[in-house]
C-alpha cells in the first residue's frame, strides 16, 4: 500500500514538533520503539496534536494502536476517506 504523501508529511512534521526532534530524524519507519523521546506523555500529546491537525476524534483504544508513523498515516488515511 502506498502512503498518502500529504498525510505522511503532516504526520512527520507533527511528530517532530511534538517530540521536539529534527524532522530529518523521523521517517515512515519511525515508531515509539525507535525514538527515545516517544514516551507515554509524548504519545498523549501526539494524539491531541493529531486530533487538532486532522480535525478528528480519537478513542482511547486508538492511542495504544497508533504507535508508529506507518500505523498513524494508515489510520488517518482510512478515517479521512471513510
């Protein structure tokens, strides 16, 4: 499956801003497992930022699943195109 590059770019920028890291250090393979700054507090902040950026409402169950750039982009793509 090809990632939506607009959504990917927006997620990467949002992730970099939320984690306070250089956008060049994150890519579509980045996840909570690969980025030390992506801890539980960063996860909550990222979910709130995603809600604001993409004008959507996430459920608490989504917070747990959305722990990588790939899963976030796929989720947003599916949600926006539903």
